[in-house]
């Protein structure tokens, strides 16, 4: 027996002996003996039965044995409370039980020589915990839960009227029952100590002994600690399975103990062997039965029937309705609720407060993997179609920014909406403020180490002008090594030589940093590395020269020089943190709520586990370091701080405290824009950041980087469909486009359509302009409700329709992607609440209504259900996920602008990411002319700034629509003018195999990883050689495709139908003789003979010189577009 057993029969008999002198005496009005118990009314069979019946009437579900045992406990509690209220106190021999009352077990009854075969269902009764101020006086249970309530009197209303609550445990469950109170303050009302609302205003770290209550029941403190401690090490599903197995093990042990005692009792019987009775496999639900009042019944006057409980099944109900599951285990939703309550009430604030104590020089990096996993789930009913929909969004296209100091503590963690370098400015400025409060000097002499130092320097120094931005050595080396063939035996030697070229002393692993050489020494040694391996041959590839040249520029600028050589500064700890955080999520998607909570929880645990020996960032005797050492790796910092405050109050001695600097600074999902200003891709995010930074000199070069993080590298391959369209912070115009486009405001050649007007193509040339359908533009004046219904049609007189009517052909053009002609995209206010303002209720009457007619008041609509992830998104970012999703859709003017842009710029899904970045700059420039192909006016500007990834995804959807329209109609006969214009540039067709394998199945499509063409296709025009691409290089060569044309021309002659340019005439014959040998040495990635190596060195230089000369000869020709010809 692990616990003290509460046996109602034995306890009652003991009390009758102990309280003989404290019993109620009839007629003793002076109460001379200070009575505690009146056995005529206290703890009688009638009082026990009445309690149980009242609970069942109130909706409490349980077995007859469970209800009666709970009633016995409360009868005992009534006597105990009465005894404690007396000034004399309890008699010395009074038996005290609680707060948890355990029912008799088979071992206990065996000691009492009771038969265990009589009513064996009593062994399935669960313990009962009484939530009473007698046992939990320190929690002040009688206090009103309303914050700020100053009520002096809170009246007790007795035991909860609806019975007990089931509390789930790790191995077994128990019941909890509390008290009801009523606050005298107006509007506060009553509250119950077993209600989840009562405990939501309490701090979890201040609660001891009491279960964790939820709206679904509750969990024991052991289960609560189990979930909160192990959630970062396992999933909710695995925890549910583990708890299920523990509950099953407890059931087996209880059944085994019953069978063992049954064996003993049967063997001990000498004359009459008792009949064996099995332990019940299900609990029968108690129900109320009534019988007429008899003469022998002593009941209150006016009562006509006697109610009692029975466990006999109701024949009118099913077995599931009559039975209760034995020792049911908590579901995964309950376990998830436990952790999210813990995280929202304690862990997030705990982690943020600890991260605000981190200071010192930083290494800045970003990871895509965690941000791509964070999803927002939205469901609802489409107001147009009436069908239910569900949608998943990944709003953080910029990745997750991490900042790790020299002691490897993470001090910055934030999900980025866009991947602009400007995104790191505000987190860094907040970090500098905290660093100053902690005694640091980051804002004046700090160092920030990033991957792309030169690209990030302007953005960072707009927030912190005195911070030095340096390059991470590991990324610089990796960029060079990645150009070396993977099979080259010199790959490792190159890495070692580069490291020795940059560093004079290496880090020892115990905190001592690496020492960098002077810039002049680094440049000389770097050139020596190139010459050394260039002579060896088979090491450098075609991209190596340009890569080496780019990285040498960084070294020449001093990007590797550390202002504080004694303090380590790199992004290698960031990469370690990225792996730790990424390992928390095993799938490719998770809710934003879970990701936000788990990442901050993991950061807190990781920061406290670190063994800090050097103290590069703070002295060992700083307040934050002393408190961290006192925690000794324990991550319940609020509980430790609460303990120290209690100790300080008792001893009057100053104790260490958990310091809290700048409590307004947040981490994880942070709302950087003003409340309500976040509207997905439509938000001018850079404008908000610029306002916060109070800087006006930022360059438009701060544009997004397609499919990569701030540092240009992704931790894992970006799968199609994993990342939703990222948000571009602002249009941004490259200087090199200024020669092609006049971007000044006085450009008269550029025609921009007026606001609220966009071009709608028709079957013929006449244009129809619909006004007021898609809502006002960004600069339009506020519109009235009448403007939303106006349709202005411009057409020749011969085709003019009646006033007020709508041409049927107008809406036929809206059929994009199979949309029916009766459905107008965003044509009604209810269909596009974000872009079109809702009509006021006063103007919703129809035109035929009389002026005095009024709209009858409608019933208030029920609030739409919102998912927990959507609620998290709204709470942290200040807008709904519906608004975010609507802002990213290509609808209305944006759709037709992009379709015209696709044909004009020859956009395709095969366009490279770099090209998409340049195309996005053109698309987002409102003064860049995009011809529709159906009239003199250009396409209307898109009010939404589009990210390159958004344009690429829309291009894929557009290609599907064009392919559907042209399916079986290659000549585009019978199509509208709009689709004929779209047919001018057709998407690349997907190639398929026609030959069969030996098993009779279609062969799998084989694609060349170099030129992305199919290999050994049977159809004409798509043939790819087995080993070589069409530029002559083998398909496994680490050389970009296509190789310069003049080299191919030297081998094959001028292109068919093309002109022999000067580059081919001058250099082609001289290169052609040695082309195959150079190709073989480069493509096979191995060195040749000694003579070949010497010849190759000269020929490589000749190739590079010839390519530069050929580029100069082309003049105005765009080398990048040659791949399309």
C-alpha cells in the first residue's frame, strides 16, 4: 500500500470513539461541550445518498461506488472543517486525511479479512482530491480571481453542485472536487476552485500541489510536469502513446494484484471455498430510480417520491451509454493544451526575459527550414460558392533570424516576413539597447558577423552606424571550395590552404579565438593558393575564377579583419543552433503556434546548458551571470526567482534576482508594423521599418533574395510548395535598369491609367473599362457605397448596350482557369472584403424600396470559429490570416497585368531565380510600360508589391491555364483576343517517354542535371546524347550550361541560319583544335599527363581571354538572353 487508505467504515467508527465528548447534545442551547459532530444528520446513509443523487441530477457521470465514496469523503470533510473552526482545535486522536483520499485496495481488505469477491467493482474506484483551503492555505483559494478585485468578503457557497472533475495522471486518474465562492463586487459573481477560468489569472510557477485544470477536465501535477519537460524531446503523439501504455500497465498490475489475493483467499478457505468473481472489465454508469413514499420513510414534508441510485443498466440505452471507460488516458489534444498553456503563461516570457540578458558581439544568420515549417491553418465557408474551404499559409518567407554572441548564447531570434537585409535592423537596434543596459558597448564598438557583409552593411549601419560588419570565414571558404570538383583529391588540401592563408593562429576549442593575418598578407597568400592549385590542374573549374575574384574583393576591403581580435566572432554557432532548432520538427509542416513555443523553449534550455568558461561578453560577477550560475542548468527560472523572493521576505537578506531589461522587446513572431498595418504582401513593410529607424537614405538595392535567407544559403533544399510567396518589402529599382526605363516623374511617354480603372479584354478590339469593381487604388479618395455599383462601359455606338445593362461578353473574359461566366472575381463586396469596403447597413435596401422602408434587424451572426494557429497569427501580427491570404492573390488588375507581363518578358517556370529577381523589379515598377497587346493603353499597375517567388508561382498557374486553352487547339482558333495574345508565348511542353521497360511499364523520365533536358527521348527535337549536352560538355561536368557559344562554334561552326560573328572568326579555329582535350580534362575532373597539365594552363587562360573578347564584340547584346535563342 503506497498511500494512506481512507476506509469510510473504519474512519467513521474511529470518529465516534474520538468525538464522544464533542457530540451534539439535544437541548444544550449553550453548547457547553463545543460539539463538532451531530450523528443524527452528519455522515448518515441518507446524507450520502442525497449528495450522490444531487450530483447525478446536475449531470455528473460516474459509477455508484465512485459517487458514494466521494460523498463519504465530503461527509468527513464537513466534520474536519467544523473541528478546525473551533478555538479548541481537533482532539489529539482525531484522524486527519487529505487532500487526496485513496479508496481501499485488495491488499487493505485482505488485512481486514474481508472478502474481495463481494462487489469487486469497488476496487475500480479512483482517488478523490479535495481542493480546499484547509490543505492549500498558501494559495488563498477564497480570493476572487478577477484581477484588481479588492473585495474584503467572499462568501463560501459550499461544495461544487455539479460534482467532481476527472483529473488525468501519468499512470492512473483521480477525481477532484472543490468549493464554490461568491464575490460581493458587482459583476464578479461566483467562481469554483476546480474551474479553468479560476486558475487562469494565477502564475503556474506559484501553484504547488493543485492539479492543472482545463475546460476538458484536468491533469495531475505529475502529468503536467511530464508534458512540459519532455515536449521538446518528443512529439505529442509519442507522449500520448507512452501515457496510454503506462495506463495499460497500471490496469494490468491492478488486475494481477486482485488475482493474487483471490488465489490466497481461495486457498485459505478450509470448509467453504468462495466462488471466484472476475474483476469487472467495464464500469456501469449510475442512474436515478424513484419509488413511492412509504410510511416508514422519514423525509421532508411535501416530498412524494424517494430517489436513489442504482448501477443496473438501462435497457433503453446502449452498452456505450450505460458503461464508463476504466482509467481512460488523455488524448493528444489534451496534452497539446497542457504544453501550450505552460508556454503561453510561463515559458515564452521566461525565454524572452533570459534572452534579454544576452549581450556582446554577434554572429547573424538566418535559416529557412524552421520558417518554412511554421504554417497557419484557416478554414471557413466561401461566401460566393457556399462551399467549405481550408487553406494553409507559410507567412515567413524571409526565414528565421538568429543572433548568437561570442559565448554561443542566442540573443536574437525572430521570424522574418521578407528576406530583405533591412529586416535585421530593428532587432539589432533593440539588442544594442539591451547591451547598453547590461553594461556593454555594442552600439559604439560592437561587431556583427554575417555571411554577406557588404550587402548587409548599409542596412545594419543605418540602425547602428558604429557597428562593424565583418565576413564569416567559413562561408567565404565554402564558396570557393564548392567550385572544386567533389571527386577531386585536392579538395581537402584547398580547404586547408585557404584557412592557413587567412589565419595565423587557429582557435583551440576552449574559447580562444582565431587570429587573422593582415590584409596584405592574406591577399598574397590567397593568390599563392590559386597559382599552386592552378598548376596542379583538375582543381579549379569554370566558376572558380569568378568566385575567387569575388571573395578576394572581400578580403581586400578588410571584411575578415576583426576589430576585437580577442573575442571570437563567426556564424558557426548559428549553424549549430539551426540544427538544434530544426531537429525539434520532424515533418515538413507544423503549426505556427507549436513552432513559436518550441523554438523559444529550446533556446532557453540551450542557453542554460552552455558551459561558459571564458566570459567573453559579460564578467563572471555580473547579475545575470550569477543568477545563471545559481540556476545550474535548471530552466524553471520564474520558479527559482519566486523561491528567492520568498526567502528574501523571510530573512530580510538581499537575494539574487532574475533581471528583466526592456520587457517590451519580443522574440519569435514579432509585430514590427503598427497595429492593423500588416496586410500580407500589400503592406509597405520597408516604409514602416524606415519610420522606426528614422532613416531616409536607404538604397533601393535592399531588395529580396529569391528562395534564400538573408545570407543567401538555405539549410535544406527548398521543395516545391513548401514556401508560400514571400513578401517583398518595397519595389526597389536597380540602377542598371535606368538606361532602359526612364524612371523620373516627368516622363510623359509613360501612361498610367486612372485609379479604380483597369482594362478588360473582349472578343473584339473595343475596350471595356469597368470602374469600381475592384475597389479604390492606393491614392483614390474615399468612395461611397453608390460608386461600388457603377459600371461604365466604353464601346463603339454600334455595340452600345442599354443603359444600366451589363454586356454578356464583359464577364466572359473573366473565365481564367475554368471559372464560370456567372462568377465575377471580386465583383461583390462580400467576395473581397480586403480590397473592397463593405456597404454600410443603412444602404443595403434595394432601389425599389420606398424611402420610408427600413431593413428589419437581423439576428447577430455567430462569431466564426478561428483555429489556434490563426489566433496566434492575429495576436502576434495584428491582422487576420484571411486578410493576409487575400492580399497575396493575383486577382483583378494584378491578374491581367501579370498575364501581359508574362508574354512581354517571355517569363517561364524555367527562368532562373536570378532572372526572376530582375523581372520582379520591372513588374513592381509602376512606370514600367507593360503592353496588353489589345490596345494603346498599358496594363494597370498592381497595387501589391510582389516578391519574385510570388511571380514564379503565378507563372506556373498561368502556364497551366494557357496549356488548357491550347489543348487540341494549337492554332488558337475560336479563342478570344486575350487568349490569342497569351498564345504568342507558349509554356514549355512537358516531354514524356513512349518506350516501355522490360516489365511493360513506361520508363521513368531521365533529366540531365546540367541542362535540364531529357535524356534518350524518342521524340524528334528532344534527343539528348547519353553523355554530352548540346554544348559539347559531358552532363556531369561542373560547368554552367550553356558554355559560351563561340567555343561551340569553333567545334561545330556557326549556328544554323546565324551569322558568323567576329569572335568565332578570330578565335574559333585556334580553339577548335584543342577544344576536346580541354573539355576532357575539365569534365573528367582529374589531372592528365605532365605535358597536358602544362598545355591546359595556357589554354585555360586563352579560353578566359577569348570569352572576354567575345563578350566585348557582342556589344549591346544581352549575354543572359542568349540561352533562349
